[in-house]
């Protein structure tokens, strides 16, 4: 069993990684007999894991209610969020309740935001079931819903009580979703850890085959890297912005193509290639590094070009609404070497758009 601490003073918490954790009541500490919890999940996960988690909690006399949401990125919105509040109110949950997010990043982000705002804040636990959620979205307290005009535009920073990664979940994950998670994994190598990037170049096939030893190491390393960044900059005033590599372009793809049509990791993969090409154009990244990033993304089953139907101009309104825009000026995360990235300002629209053209089929 691996344990990683996200160090945030009194709000510090642990990420626990092992197989079989959903069946172990200790995973849900500090919940205890007599406590009340609301399990939040979607239709797909309800079929696969809801009874297992319910049973574990009920074995130790924790009272559990549940709300089962529709499945998909297109449901990460305010009206679906309201379904969680309705379930909480209908079942008379008070401030002492705990929300438990059982699912991928969509369920985690919705549940976290519900926990941040229900009765001005209740506890919540993350049970991430996709690779993407296990290595990224369940850690660090970013919670949000989408708006028609922009991705993750309404949300809060709100940390969970704990993150419980049961590795067995990955066995049921569709391969396209696994690849989507690998985009965020590769992101960590590009921005923070050259050695990890080399490890990925060697072990990517084992990760696609869900080799348990390789996967456990990979998730642990990603969580360590993310925990370090979050501890240093919880609310993204500085270094945390680097975790958004590829997201400025990627969020434009997700919103423009209609939420759910391009998976988050797919859009981020194409977005990271666009960021790499921007850096190449500015002579900040070598051709060799661009080619290594491209090759690894392809080997992970990810796209390295944007959607054919999106023109460079169609990216622009989304890019200007990016959360990193300050005083009207765009700030873009660019890789400067494998294992290193920086924030750039003062880029011209031409440079930003040229990179989109570089990544068109
Ligand atoms: P997702 O939550 O939509 O899950 C992907 C699909 O896999 C869904 O259909 C889901 O039902 C299914 N699924 C989940 N676990 C499964 C399992 N074990 N077996 C079978 N099917 C399973 O997508 P995601 O990729 O997990 O998350 C993407 C979301 O995360 C986006 O909304 C993105 O914005 C957000 N995100 C948030 C952060 C953050 O810091 N909060 C970071 C990265 C991404
Ligand atoms: N996924 C980016 C972050 O958590 O900051």
C-alpha cells in the first residue's frame, strides 16, 4: 500500500493507493459508526462499484444514501449539481454529512463543488475510478462545473478529507478512457520530471496493459508530483499554473466540439502538442523534444492534432476566456525542455494560432 500526504496544514490529507481498498472500512476513516454519508456516482459506476462501497460502509454502521447522476462530461453542469443538493435535502443531511465521490473526474468535480457549497461546506472523500482521476483530478481540491461558454468556469478550491485509489477499478475502464488518463500522466513528465518521462518512454506498453506494478508506480509518482505542487501553491498563484500545460488549447477543443465529444485527456494531448509547437516557434524547445512528446502521446493512443473542423480562429474566443488570462493578457504554459515548463506572457495571436496550424492534419 502506498500513502502520500498532501501537506496543507490542518487541511492536510492522505492519498492511499492499493488494490481492494473499496472493500476495506479503514479506507473511509475518520467516518465511524453512526455517521451519515451521501454516495455520489453515475449510472455506469453504480452498476460496477456502488454496492461494494455501500456494503463496506454499512458493515461498520455508517448510514449511506445515494444519488445516481447521468454519465458524461455534458452533465457536469449547474442543473445536475442541483440534483445532489436535492438528494441531500430530501434525505435531511446536515452539516455533519460526508459526500463520497465514486467515479471519474466528472463525478469528483461535481461532488467536490457540492461539498464546498452545501450548507457552506461539508466533508468529502474522493474514490477516483479512472486513471485520469487517480493521477490528477481527485488530488488538489479543484472542483467545478462547466458553463456553455467555458470549461470549469464555476467552482471552488475545496480539499477532500482523503483520496482512496483502488487499483482494481482500472480493470473495467475502457481503453479510450485509459489513454485519456495517460495524457495527464505524460503531462507530469513534460513539465516536472524528465526522469519520469524517460520511465514512461520505457514502460508505456505496460501501462496500456495495466501491468499492476508499473501502474502502481505510475500513479504514485504522479500523485507525489501533484501533491508537491499543490502544497506549494494551493490556489494557483504561481507554480500550479504549470499543471495546465495544454489546457488553454485543450479546453477550447472541449468547449467548441461539445462537451464529451473529445475526452478531456484527448483534448489535452492535442493541446500539449500545440503548446510544444508554440515553444518550438519561439526557439524555447528543441525539435527533438517536440518529437519525443509526439511519439509518446501517439504510443499512448492519443491524438496529436486538433479536430479537423476547428479553424485557428475558432480557438480564439475560448483562449481569451481562459482562467489564466489576467488584465486581458493571455498567459500560456509552454514546455522549455522535457521536465521543465514556464509561463509565457506577451505572445502574439499569430504565434498562438500558428501552432494550431502546425497541429492540423
Ligand atoms: P469521466 O469522469 O467522464 O469518466 C470517464 C468515463 O469512464 C465515464 O463514462 C465514466 O462513467 C467511466 N468510468 C469511470 N470509471 C470507470 C471504471 N472504473 N470502469 C468503467 N468505466 C468507468 O472522465 P475523467 O477522464 O475521469 O475526468 C474528466 C474530467 O475531469 C473533466 O471534466 C476534467 O475537466 C476534469 N479534471 C479535473 C481536474 C481537477 O483538478 N479537478 C483535473 C483534470 C481533469
Ligand atoms: N489539473 C490542474 C490542477 O489541478 O491544477
